[in-house]
C-alpha cells in the first residue's frame, strides 16, 4: 500500500451533507424520546391536562428545544441552526400531509357504504328518492356532467390562457402591464362573480338556457387567469439563449415561439393546466347560479340542466337524509379520485411527449 503524504493527510475533506451521521441519528432519537417523556410527565401528571392536540403541540415545541440543546453540545452553531430549521420544515410538511391524508381517509370511510355498490357508478338518480336505499340510484349523470363541463372549460381557457401568457412574455407592448394587472386581479376573482356574469349576460340578457355550456363558460372565466399567470412564469424560465440561437439560424419570431419556446416549456404548461383544473374541479357557486340540479342523465351540454359532482355533493349533504348524505360522501370520494386520475394522465402525457422528442 502506498503511504499518504503529509499534504493528503492535512487536506480538507468536504462533509457529506446528504447522509446522516451517527451523531445526527442519536441526537434526533434522543430528543424525540426525551421530549415525549418530559411532556407526558408535565402534561399528564403535573398539570393534569388532557387532549391529544395540546399534547402533540407541547411535544413538538419540547422536541425542537431539546433537539437544539442536544445538537449544540458537540456541534457548531451553523449545524445546530440547520438541524432546527430542518425539524421545523419537516414538521410543517408532516402536518400538511397528515391533514390531507386524514381528510381523504375520512371522505372514503364515510362514502364507502355507497362506493361498494355497482349501481352507484352505473345509474343516475332519476326516480330515486333521498330516502331510498343505497342499492338504488347512482352518480353517473354527475360524473358525465363534470367531465363534459371540465373538457369544454379547458378547450376554452387553455388557448386563451397560453395566448395571453405568450403576449405578456414574447410580444410585449404598451398594453403588457395593463393585461398583466387584469390577469392578476382576475386570479383572485370570486367564483360566484363569474357565475353571476354568465347568468346576467347569457341567461338574462340573451335568454340562454341554463345548461352545461353556461357552466363551462363560468368555469372558463375562472380558469383562464390561473393558466395565464402560471404559464407566464413558465415561459419566462425558458433560457434566452435558445431564442437567440433560433433567431440566429434564420427562424422568425413566431417560428421561434412555436418551435422552441412552447415545446421547451411543455411540462410547465401542463402544470399550469393542472392548476387550472384544480381551481374549477370542485367549484359549486357558478353551478348553483347558471345550472339547475337534475337527477337524470344528460350528455348534451346545450340543452336541459346538467348536474355535476360538486353540485350533487352540495345538494345531498345538506338534504338531511342519512342515505343521501352517504351518497354525497361517495361522490366526494369519486371526485377526488377523478381529479387525481386527470392529473396523473396529464403529467404522463406531457412527459411521454417530451421523451419522444
């Protein structure tokens, strides 16, 4: 074996920040166990308090404090600060994950009595009373209505949103700041105002029928600024060197936008679409105003009222009938699953196309 030189022995070896050392694991485990024991003694025995939420809050505060003290015994200040902030950030992410998971589990547990019946997916509620057993009726009409309304809203809002983002980032002009201000203001627009706008202009002004297309227009009004604002951020992230290289090769400005900028930002644009769908998927206020609740199956968005999952959930939960409330929870679970499938499909299609290129 070759002996190491004095320079190699005294050379600085960078510390691996991605891997945890024995001291990291021991400090974390000791602080966790010690904080649980300390809080149990003070919370349960000394002060005779009760409540799981209060116990968890006190334990977390004690854990962060003990973790900082234990880490400070054998580590410098920057490492202690790094560990404390890592514990705080991890705790916040865990809290959000637990809240989301508890909500989803609660919805599926409450809706399971309706979800395990096949008729819940293959029948509508025509002729079914709110007090009817769960073996009768279903939400097929609401599922189809939701898919049709979201598809029409996406077909309207996606081109408008992307075109607005391209104008703000690639075209510019004197109206750019005004357009950006309007888009940012409309992002915070209450959904009920979009429904009132469509109701006033189309249904009252032009005597339009209350149908699924009117709902899609109200949803598109809400969805367009969300897509435009997020797409603008995505297009700004495209490197300017790609635009300069395309122009240097003789491509026109619009050829550069079409052939370079938009394909490069495809994954980000799909994320913008997902954000837009997430904004409108569970909206109820526009549906209450511009669409009447129906119990029958209707696949024509231009004639007769068209129900949807959010409207079905709203009407069933507030009915007061246990069986109908259970159907509402089942519809909520189905809406969560449906939105998840749409998100995964959109991400998969965008990634597949990008890899194919």
